[in-house]
C-alpha cells in the first residue's frame, strides 16, 4: 500500500463545494471518487457496516470498518432524516446508505484518501489578522448531541456499564459524565472507542 499515492490531491475536476459554518465554503469529493481511488491504489479492500442506529427519527449513525492490506480503520458515518415539505421522512434505507458512504469516506481519510479536505486551514481573515495581545480564553464548545449519541452507541456495543464508562471519562478528562465533555474531548473518546481491540 502506497500512502503517498492514496493521499495525493484529487483532480480539481472532481472536487465539489458546499456551504459550511460561518459562511465558509467547504471542498469535498463524492463517494464514487473515493472508491475509484481505493480501487486504483489497493490490490484488495473491503468495507462493512459494523452497526447502525436511528436516533429520534432524525439522524442515522453507522460504524463502518475499512480493511485494506491487513490494515483496519473504523469510523462513524452520519446522515440526517430531514422531513420534506409535506412533513414526510425520507426512506431510512436511503439514509443508511448515505451514512455508510459517509463512514467509508471518513475511514478512507484515515489512510490518507481526501485528507486535504479534513485539514483545517485558517480562514482568510484569520490569516491576515495582525498579532494581538492574548485575550480571555474563548468558551469551549460542548459535545454535540450527535457525539453523545455516538458515544452511547459505542459503549453499548462494548457491553460497558454506565459506571465503567463514567470511570473511564473521569480517568481521561476528570469529568463526571459525558454530558460535560467538550466537543474535542468527545471526539477523542469516539476515536478511541472506534479502534479495534482498544480497551
């Protein structure tokens, strides 16, 4: 497996853009481009959905496993169940497929595929801003409901009790329960729970 080949930037002709937070434009490639890269650079690979959950009929979360040349990468994928103008929910099957594709893209990024889209670049105004004296610390963003749901699902799959999970959260970050985690802390725990054979 050539990590350099997997991580090479995508041709601009297949790069798409969508609106992101704070008025920013985010670049990405579709799932077909990711599969094309995996097929071109890996002699054999496989992807499977390990588990899936539907939360409150508005979000689907799957945990997927990508295996390539003996290397295993796992990642969560999500898809929203947004009601149409008539108030009807879309097919859960379609949402599961979309979440599985999202999980494959995230898992492939752990091998370097499309990693350029996950690198955080400073916004133009941040790059051009003059150096300022240190200011008060910015408030920490709390863990999202999506992250908390993903943690709950991962803990349930491992068969952990609430007490064991609480002790682990306390050991890691000195927090009494998951609801007090920051977004960054929750992301760290999700990644650790996604790794095969951890804990």
